[in-house]
C-alpha cells in the first residue's frame, strides 16, 4: 500500500508540473498495482487518470485505449458519477481524434448520467464540450441549446455568462 501511496503522490506531482508523459507512465504503474491487489475500481480510476494525462500529452489514441471499458466497470459498481466521467474521458479522446459522432454519443450519455444524479458543475462542463462538437458539425441550434444547458448548472454566473445566457435564450425563442 505504501507503493500505491507513493505512486499516487508522484503521479499528482508530475501532472501538476505538466509532465504528462511521466504522469501517464505513473498512471500505468498505479493501474498495475491496483490490479495486483484485485482492486478493479481503483485500477479503472488509475486508467482514467492516465487517459487524461495522455490526452494532455497529445496522445488521443492512447488516451482512448486507457479509458476504454472503464465506464462499464463503474456502471457495474453502480457509480454513475465515475461512469459519466469515464464516458467524458473517452469522448474527449474521440473528439481529439476527429471522431465527432462517436464523441457526441458518449458526451450525451455522460451528460444524461450527470443530470440524473444532480452533478451540476460536471454536467455544465460536459455540455460545453458537447456544444463545441455540435458547432464543428454545423448544428447551430443544438450548439445554442447545449450552451444554454451548460449555463443552467445553478452556480453563480459571471456577468459575461449572464449576458450569454440571455442572448441564447433570445436565440432559442426565435426558432420555428
């Protein structure tokens, strides 16, 4: 267990320093360590953290592979929050690979889970990501709707966000 604690600390330090390749390597070691302890949940968490580091390192295919299947592990444990985050990690990797339809589908699944469990801030983040997917696909109304949903997270909005929210509301009222 001391090894896991030390690896976790090293992972966090490497990530915070922006050494994403080293963080990804440490994430792989954490995955192995948790696997050897028969802790599938923490191994899946380590793979998700590794996925984020790999994506930040500019390695989206490796990021997708690292996070692949982790959503199912969290679903089996009835952990919708981590399931949604795993889906979001996979969607982000697919987005970086230019696989917009697949990314859209996973972001939608993630958003649905987050909305069901009341995770407003995470839901807002996913909806912002989904809005950029829609924009890149030329889906203007979907872009506006997703952006508006991202601003409905219940947190205190900045002045800029309040203006954007009003503009978006006006645009949606114009649609046929």
